C-alpha cells in the first residue's frame, strides 16, 4: 500500500506539469514586459536629452540684443588691427587714457577673418550651445536626472552672446569634473589647467572656476569629519592637488598678471561699489536681486512664463540641499545653499546657480533613487525610493512636452516679445 501511495497518478503528474508550465509562462512574460518597459524608458530618456539640447540651441537663435556686444566686437577688431592688447580705454572719448583691463580675446574670436554673416551665426550658435550647461560635461549614466533639471535652466543665459557663454561652459566643465571626481565617477582633472588658461584670457568670469575649486575642497573637508571617509579623502586630495594647483597658477598667464584678479572681482561685484570707475559694476543691471513674492508661486504653474524654469530650480535647490544634508554630504549641501542665495541676491549669477543645481542635483537624485540602504549594488537589494517604470516614463513625457513648448516659444520669439528679458 505504501509503495502504491508513493507513486503519483497520471492525472497528478499532468497537474504538476501544468502548474510548472504556468509558472514558467508567468515569469517569462514578466521578464519580457520588464525588457520592453526598460527599452521604452531608454527611448524616452534619449528623446528628453535630445529635446533639452535642442531647446538650448533654440534659446540662442534670436536677434543679438546684448548691450555689451558693440564694444566687445569693437575691442576685438582693434586688437586684430593693432596686434596688441589695449592697456587704456581706446574707444571712448570721455574716458580716453583711463586704465582698462578686460580679456579681449573672446571678441577676437568673433572678429578675426570671419565673414559678417558667418560671424553673426557663430555668435548666436555659441550662445545657444552654452545653454546646455551641465549636460555634455557630465556622466552619461542616469542622464534623465540631469536632463530634467537642465530643462528648467536651459534659458538662463540665452541673451548673452559675447564673453559670457565662455564662462558658462567652462564653469559647467569645472564643476562637473570636480563633482564627478569627488563621487568617484571618473578622473579627468588634467583638463582643468588647460581650461583655466583659456578662461582667464577670454572672460573675467574665470574667478568662478576658482570658486568651483573652493567648493570642491569644501566638499572634501566636510567628508573628513567622518572617520570612515578620511582615507578616501586623503587619497583623492593626494591625486588632485597638482592639477588644482596648476589650475590656479595658470591664471597668472595673462596680459596683466595678478592684477587681473582685481578686475575680475570688480566685475563679479565682490569689490564693493565702483562708482566713477570705468568698467564699474554699478552700471550692471544684472547685480539686482530677484524679488521674493507671491508672484513666484504663480510662475510655478505658468509653463510659458519666462521665469518658469528658474522658479522651479529655486524650489528644487531647496529640496536638494535638504537631501544632501540628510545624506551627510554637508559640503555639497552648503554649496547648494550658497548658490541659491547668490541667485536670489544677484540675477547675474542665475546661470551659475542653474549649473550647480543640474550638476550637484543630478548626483543627489541618482543616490536617492538608485543607492541601496546597505551601500551595496546587488540587484536584489531594495532601492531607497522605488518609482514604477510607467511613472518614470510619464514624468519624462511631461518634461518632453515642456521642452517642446519652450522650443516653440523660442522659435516664434514669444519669449522675447511677451517678456522682453533685455
């Protein structure tokens, strides 16, 4: 009887095979659905990044209305014709002979042996490409976080088409490389001295590159208070200091030597009032602050408002600062707070603020959504926050729609006719 009971009946074996086949079909269908979902998400992410870069280009395709353009081009033409850098004002009759200190080589790039039509196109094209700050010079993995943030900040510098784009692009490269190195993503610090050598001879905004180095050191020293991170901090600083020192040293390779610092600080508004001085910051409207009012709340929902993206970046910066402090990255959190304060205090710094949010914020979001609680990278470890792929695709589609709307406003000139940023 026991032997007979131990032998399953044909019907029982058929039932077991049916159950096994059903389980196999279920797991295979789940796997195929996941693969299909992942492919859809990758496609949506690629479309988003492409649209953000396209909107950056379209933001610069407009009539050049910057008030600095005339003297930038005139200075560049004078340098090309005379083969020297002016040490005094040579363009203004009332200020003739007054000491003059400003890197003129950005204007030279736009005037030397370039036909008028090509020069005009090159100027607006360069301004448009600079709007994609933080996207090209950053890690490609999880680019949707960076592209989503860049979608809001892509128009923060569209009206500058002379020297300003150089500082925008170079600052994005500086901060992107230093932040990536701090997080252990890659190591291309050898680029920094070469970038700084160009920067100091193209635009006084090179002082922002030194600020990026200071921000990096702040992030490293804030990690030094944690015993488990000290050895990694020592190792990173030991590898980085020659490149950082070289980046600071090459700033002296310019027509004015160390005196360029005074001019750069003056143009950055850090030297106090400069009433009565040539190239003084008192005449720069960009040093005005951004008023905090209930109107900012309306701008959060008005997609077609010129300040829509900037207002969202302000809110995102406050959230990201809290996340960074919660993740025990006090240095990065302080950098975010300082950038937020600078953007509210002076409209001139809104582009650099956008770069900080896009660069540091994307890393914070990656850590929040992808890092495991135990610090491991195993596939079976739960995420800190889990977002369904369908929800991620929907959110990406929303960002794509916003980018398309912004592109339409740039191409149709609505952004400039309705809000007149100049």
